[in-house]
């Protein structure tokens, strides 16, 4: 047996004993409390942060927001810097372990990965706690440089104190910046700015070979474009410089209701084409049995003084059944999902299984898909959640691995289900797969978030289409041992 002496800086902490290394024979951690274990021990690396094998910590990283999978890591890294992640990746490669960053974001003390189907999971590997990288380094009039574990809420509040805002925000702000730019990050301004990944100007990234690199549109260009919306396949983003723009003070929120799908889609397309609103989303309201769905556009105009813009010109040419108008501050609008999340938590739905489905539908097939899909959905399927549906220009998405339908306009179809906590999620997962298959037949693509079971290598190749080569080439270059982010299940 080869037993190393414990380095003072090898900060591996377990529940009862200190971990001294990984036993590559038994594939378990060797601890000071277990001196009799036979086998070859790979000494724990020296770190500035900590690596823990405490069962409670590992259990906390075994689940994600979706509550549909369990993937328990062997250890959790709390990195103090990018070099810690590089060190652990090198160690993991040597010992045939996997590594994945875990967003660990949320409101208040409730931190978790907001993935839905184990995308940040790393069964028997090392989970990296993004929350340990949590500093806003700089804010300038045009951008901010932040650690990957900073949430959009933290950045928004810091930017607002200087009259600035990220141009593209997710509906729920308590998500890690590194996590959303790794999957894309879609929000109500996608029609203007693209995804959050499209607002990134530079990243610091640790590749799957353990190199710490800076990537920008002109430096390590290929790495830049495949890390953003790249599902964590080529590296772990540790820092990002993201665009900021002047923040408006107030928001006039116009809610337009429709009883007819064709009119709804026509008005969505009209608004998209003329771009009259800085913020434009939509929702489908599934009704009880026998009643057709209703449709909703939420369009937001900004203003800075006390007088909101008149509503009538904003609605010119649109034909909703009814309209509601409310005025609020810009900050309150950006934080609008907090009250929703609080309600869901109070009702006990947050910690239950949530089989979400996120698709990008080609605009020419959206009516067909919705006509087929909506009758399959009941109010119980949606539960306390919602079904978002709104269009964007696919040309606004600039990174090759942010895959969209091959049409100028696509619709987000985002089934954010919060079913009753007692509901067995199995039928909903089957439904998701069924809807996905039908959508793909119509030329749709999935968004990387959500729960679609049984994704095969062929499904992924179909998904990426001509960009499959881009992904595999860069993966093999920057992560040749396929150490990173197995939970996306793209490279099983
Ligand atoms: C209530 C709620 C609201 C949401 N609203 C929106 C929305 O409006 N728009 C939208 O686009 N999405 C939305 N999402 C989905 C969200 O984008 C995903 O959950 C996404 O995964 C980000 O979550 P996270 O920060 O917890 O990262 P995780 O889910 O933990 O990570 C996502 C994936 O990226 C990898 N990863 C994480 N960080 C890094 C990094 N720094 N470098 C490389 N890889 C990394 C992980 O290993 C994993 O594979 C919402 C989710 C919830 C629960």
C-alpha cells in the first residue's frame, strides 16, 4: 500500500475523518479514520479551497431543482480560485473521475442546481460548488466582470446602483451566471439581445485538460463560442465579463388576452417584426376540460419620468380580446418571479418532481404543433406552473451550439410544470418525450434545460445537426478524456 503523508494544504474534509486521497483500487476515499484500507492511494491535491466528502454535503449535491434524478458525487469541491478547479480536473483525469460545476444558486439560504434532469449531476465524481466563486470584480458603464457563481439577482442589484442593468435577464434571477450562459439563458429581451450567452464579452475558463484560459471573440475564439451555450462540455467557466446597458426606471406592463390561437400568433409576430417593445413574452393558459386554451402576450414599455407612455399607440394594429395595463418599477418587473416562487414554496410544490419541457419551435410549424399538443395538456399537468410561448429571431443567437430551428423565427415552448406534489412524474416524462419527438419531426430543437428522457447519441446528433462536428471536435480537443459535465448525457 502506498499511503501518502497529509499535506497541510490538502484540505479534504469528511464527516468524521480527514480524506487523504482517492483509493484507485477500491475506488473509495481513503481517510485518516480508516488506516487499514488496502490499495493504491492517489494523494489528495493541495488546494486553496476545500474538497469535502461529508455525506450531508454529497447528498445536497445529489439532487437538483427537477427532483427527478439522484446522482451522488464522491466529493464536493469548494474552489477558492480557478486554479483549484484546474488542479481537481487534473486529479480527476488521473483517477478516472468525472467533474461537473453545480450552479448552487437560489433565493435566501436555499441553494441548489436549477437543472431539471440531472444536467449538473456527477455520479461518483466531483461536484464543483459554483457558490464558492461569488465575487463581482468590476462594474464599468458598459460591462461587469463576475465570478461564475454570482447570480443574475446579485449582478442586477449591483448594476442598478449605478443606473445599469444586464440587457438580458432570465425570468427568475436567482440563477448562477455561469450556469445560464452555459445553457444559453433566455428571457423577455431575447428578441433584442439574443440569449444571455450572447451578451458575454469574455470568459475565464478551465478546460478539460486543466488549463486556465481567457477566451473572447478574438482570443481562443473557438473555445469562447463553444463554451457559451455549450452545456459545460469543453470547460468550466470561472469568470465572465457580461454586457451592461442603461437601466430604465419604470415599466408599463401591457397584458393582452386572446381566445384565438391564430390571432395570438399573428400579433406576436407583428410585435416581433416591428420591435416596438423592449420586452415581449407570452403564455398559454390551459383551461379545464371542454374549454379551449386562452393566450396572453405580456409586452413591456420602459419610461424614466413619472408619465408612462400612452397605451393606445403601443397597441396599434393589435387585436386582443381584452387588455390590462399596470405600471411598476423596472426592478420590480425584473424580480416579478420572486412572488411566484414564494407562493410555490409556501404551497409545498417547490420540492416536488417538476418535469419541465423546453423547446424551440420553427415559426411556420408552431400553429400545427400547438394545435396537436395543447389538447394533450390539462390544468393538472401545469399545476401551479405555467406554459410560456413567445417568438424570437434565431439570428440573434450567435453561438453555434445554441441550436435553433432552421428558420428566421422560432417560438419558445416552455412547459414549466409544477404538478401536485403527490403526482407520479413518469407519465409526464413519457409525454415530454412524445412531444419532443413530434416537435423534432416538425423541425424543432430542444433547449438544453428540461427533462426529456432517453436521449440517445443519435438524438443528440440530430439535435446538433451540422454543429455535431463542431461539438465533438472541440470536446475532443479541450476535454479528450470526457471528464467534464457527464450529466448532460451528450457523451455517455
Ligand atoms: C425557477 C426557475 C426559473 C428559470 N427561468 C429560466 C429562464 O427564464 N430562462 C432560462 O433560460 N432558464 C431558466 N431556468 C433554467 C436555468 O437556466 C437552468 O436551471 C440552468 O441550468 C441554470 O441553473 P444553475 O445556475 O443552477 O446551473 P446548473 O443547473 O447547476 O448548471 C447547468 C449546466 O451547466 C453546467 N454548468 C454550470 N455552471 C457552469 C460553469 N460555470 N461552467 C461550465 N458549465 C457549467 C452544469 O454542470 C450543468 O450541466 C429557470 C430555472 C428555474 C428553476
